[in-house]
C-alpha cells in the first residue's frame, strides 16, 4: 500500500474514532445481548466448557480468539472493556473494507468512500457491543481484501480464504455457509475448461436454489417466501452472467490449499473446544441443530414486498438478454457507463439509509460487476466472489432483520465501488463522449465522497448530542457508559436492592450485565436471553433442585422484555418458570425491572 493511501486511511480513523467512542458509550440496550457475551466470555476465561446445552447462540471461535486476547492483555470482560474492544473492531473493519475497495479500484477517493460507508453502516455495533457481529464484519471485509491478492499469491490467498470461511463457520454457521457458497462459486470459475464446463453450472444451480433451502422452516410466511424468491432471482442473475461470460485466464484453483486453510482452522477451533471439556454431541447441537431451530424462536421480518421480486425478475431478463440474444449488440458506451455509475452510486449511497431495506434493491444489479467494460483491476475471481457473497450473504437478515441488515450490506460496499469505477472508466473510454457524460464521469466520485463526508459530520453532531445528554451510569464495570438519567438511576437502585437482599439471583429473561454490575456469579448455568422459550425439562428440573435450598435467592424480572421476545406467544411451561411463579413475589419495581424475593 502506498504511503499516501496509508496516511489518508489513518486520518479517517483519527476523525472517526471520537464518533465511534461517543456512539459506543452513549447508551445501554435493555435486551442486553452485550451482557450475554460478557458473562459467557467470563465463563470461558474461568475454565468452563465452550459448548454446552446452555450456550445456544454462537460457535467457539469468538471465545477462543477474543478470550485469548483478553487473557494475554490481562483484561477483565466488563461493559467498558468490551466496548473499547468493539470500537477497535469497528474501526479496523472500516479500514479493511476501505483497503479492499482501494485495491479493487485503485482509486483512493473511492477507497475512502468505502471506508466511510462501512464505518457508517457498522454504527449498529454500538447497539450491541461485544456481539459477534463486529468480528463477522471484520472477517467478511478481510475475505474481500485477501481475495484481491489472488493474482499475486494464489496459494497464500487460498489458505487465508479457506481459513476465513472456517472462522466464520465457527462463529455463526449460517454466515460461514454463505461465505462458503460464494467461495465455491469463485473456485469453480478457476477450474480447467473441462471441469469448469460441468462444475460451474452445477454450483450455480445450487447457489440459486440455496435461499429456498436455507429458509425452508418459515417459507409459509409471506415475507420469508418473498425474500427467498428475491435473493434466488438475484443469485440467478449473477450465475447467468458468470456462466455465460467468456472465461479469463486465472491462476490454478489451489483446491488443496483452500481446504487446508478451511479444514485446518475448523479442526483447531473444535480441538480447543473439545480439549476444554465440550462434548461432541454439544458441538453438533450448538453449531447445527440449534441454528436450524432458531427461526422458530424469534423473528423480525424485513418489509420486502412483491415489487422487489418483480424488479429482480426484470434484472434476470436483462442478464439473459445481455449474455444471450444481445450478446454482440452494440450498446453505446456512454449509456452503458452511465447505467453502471447509477448502479454503483445506488449501492453505495442507499446503504447510508439503514435500517431501511431499500439497499436490497441493489442486489439484482450485482451481476453487472461480472464482466468489466475494459481493463480489469479487480480480476474475475474477486468479481464473482463479491457478487455472489453480496447476494447470498443478504440472507443474514433471515430470520431477524435487525443488526443483521448492516452485515448483509457490508459486501455491497466494495461491490458498488467496483461497478461505479467500471462505469467511470467506460464513459471516459468512449469515443468523444458528450459534455454531460464527461461531467458525470468527473463528478460521480466527488459526489459520493461529499455525501459520505456529510453523513459522517451529521452523524458526529447527533452522536455528540446524545452522548452529552446522557449521564454516567455509576455502575461497576460500566463507569464510562452514559445513559438517560432516569434509566441510570433505576439500574443503580436495582443493583443496590440486589446487593442488600440477594446472595444470588436469576434474571428472567436473561439480563446478564447485572452479574457484571453486582459482581455476583449467575445462580444458574442458563445464559441465553430466551432460555425460557427453549425449556429442557430434565435440565431445568436439576437446576430447580439445586436452587430450592439456596438462601436469599432472588429473581430480576422484566415483563416488557418477556413480551418483546415472546411476540404474542404464551410462555412455555417449564420447571424453572413454575419455580419462579410459585415461590417468588415482587418486593420492589425499578421501571420495567422487578426484584422478586421468596414468599414468606
């Protein structure tokens, strides 16, 4: 990387860092995914097994990597330390995405746009500090960056690509599967012509049908069917463009090195987990079975509609025409270039409107990146990897379209940048372009840069206002966290009540930051926020037996959160819920929180 580029990216980090800090420390979310990660990380550092029947969300890689770093640096997991770590990951992810964009386009201004857009979309990390989303973002951006080195170092690239896919599988199996499908698609294109002729269409068919397979549990719901159809059609456009495109000279597929990286990391991660006391049955249940069942527990629909599917159908038709009947048609370079610029700008700038889902409408345009209009700075391997990963990776928003929207948009940043620079190059290379086209080519990148900088400034202004309006929490381990004065007062009073009246307590639903603030160990091995939605009668009965004789046992209950997670469903009967309902009464409430003590 050139010294000038390094200096520019560093400058952007220095400007963005204060915004990241104020955003990360400017509030606290009651659903407390942050607390789950902190307490389970503490469990791991205390020597508890990584995979157990009670840890049902993520694979072992997060704990092995982050836990190793915390242990090496002597850091205790708290709200403050976890948020500082999340800031580092946030800034690093934006830098890596910016570098990837720069290497794909060799345009520094576009690279900075990629860095700024990524920084903006990952602001969602401030809502859920310490969750795996930060590390997933860093790995996805890293996957794109590593792929840009394939022409220079094909074997090393293959090992690293495989390792990143393996790491994603060991973080969240669905994200790893999406990345794996995209990598296999790109790999198939680098096979020898004999193998490519048969393998590539087969892989294209698999990846096109994958959205229906991966969402099969809820396909009966309208929004899920529309999403699966939309992603499948968008994937079909990419597959058509890639299969029909003229094969380009590529380095060997490096299949063995790819497998070495992927399987090697998976084996190492699972080996560490098993050596730490995890059982093989828990590996299977935690990584696969519970991931498949999760859509039955909680959903947050995306408001996609049939018009989006119609738009995807149009895109398929255009892709078929472009690589079929109109393959050799003479399309004016100025018109084609302008269309590319418009598509790239839409992808880049619509992301800034998150959490709106309209950025998804850029997915049917992903196939445009497959065939460059002239000299190819990105390389066909990167192009298909970007397009396939952006499209199939959008399924991260199933079944919960919350923070996952940002992860789904991440790879669209470098993809949109590639399409944008392709369009600019095509316009400038057209014979005697008219003045309007020259102006469009000249102003496209500065306009995108101006918009992203304006958004950064506005974001900084609003973030500072929220930060300054909050008050220090006054909670142990969260001294730097600011929140509304009333919320902070309620939480401090609740912690004080626990310290006075309880030698141990249960949170219902899971609100694990309370264990950090009180300094108490959880009274049960249940860490999952919605443990009460997935009752295991035998395990819970054993837990109840252990709790029955526990002196000064309390329960912290938040009915508002229970209603949020239940989504109108009745709480399933279970031994632990029955134990709470029958043996505890409210002593005092603190806003939405109620402190329950044993009946007398």
